[in-house]
């Protein structure tokens, strides 16, 4: 059967996926009915084998394993929904969350931090932050407070714009969005708080480079 062979040959030649899809669709349309039926029969047979193997696999699971599998499915579904919602909110220009005081401290000191990798630098900065006195932290605390005000003002304007655009559904889904973000997470121990804070800080949306620009902008405004 030429359909599969031509597909593999085309992919090996470095053809784009979109172009390959068009070629495969054209080849499929040009096949005689008898050959199409042969492909469909093979597909149905493969699906039947898959269903039988899946049923056998599920039959061997213990109740606890079934519960764990179901929980994993729920987590994956929540994760997909969260990504979709994040993308949609970003498309409509939802303001970014305010940075905390440690975020600003990290942005200012990241380049001079000890460590080869970014996680190592962030860990070192976390230790340095814990050793700062309240007065030494005050400047970063103030930056964080200013950013909270910025966020509150931008959110107020954004909500008004969404209502005007007829997208109140984005506002009513805020609570659901937070629930999805927290769904399936396990309680964090006190000893893990610092690690969680660092891992969140390392995300792209709060990258050292982005935060450094924010700090420079704040200082230029003062």
C-alpha cells in the first residue's frame, strides 16, 4: 500500500507537516474504494485489539490503583483546562500578577549571585534573603506594595473593558481558574515553603531578566 510508504518518504525529506498532510489527503482521495476499505478494516482491527488490551489492563488493577488512575486523569484534565484558560486570559490582556518582595530582590541581585545554574543562583539568593534584616528588606517590600497597587488599578480597568466587550464570562471564571490551578496539589509543609517560593520565582513569567527590567523601571520613576 503506497499511502504509508509515501508518507514515511515525505517526512524523511524534511517536508513541513502541513504540506505532508495535504499530500496524504490527496493520496487518500485518489485511492480506489477497495483499498480504502482495506485501510479502514485494518484500523478497526487495531482498535479492537487496543480495547481488549485496555480491558485486560483495567481488570488487573486493584481498587487503589483504579483510584490513582482516575485521580491522574482528573489532574491532566485540570492541567489542560488551566493552560487553555491562561492562554485565553493572556489573549485578552489580563494584567500580570504583582511580584513579591523576594522577586524584586532576586532581579536586582541575580547577576552577582553565586552558582552556575539558574536554580543554584536562586537558592543562593533565597539564603541571602533570609539573612537580611527588616530594614534591608524594606526597599523591596515597598516595591512589592507599589506593584500591588499597579495590579489592582490595571485589573479594575481590565474588568471594565471585559464587561464592555461582553466577556463577563472571563470574570465569572476567575474563581474556577483559581480552583483549577490548585486542583490536585498536596499540602505544603513549612520546611518546603522556601523551595516552593523559589520554584515559582523561576517561572518564565517571573524570570530574572523580566524582573530586572521592572526594577530598573521602578527606580527610574523614583
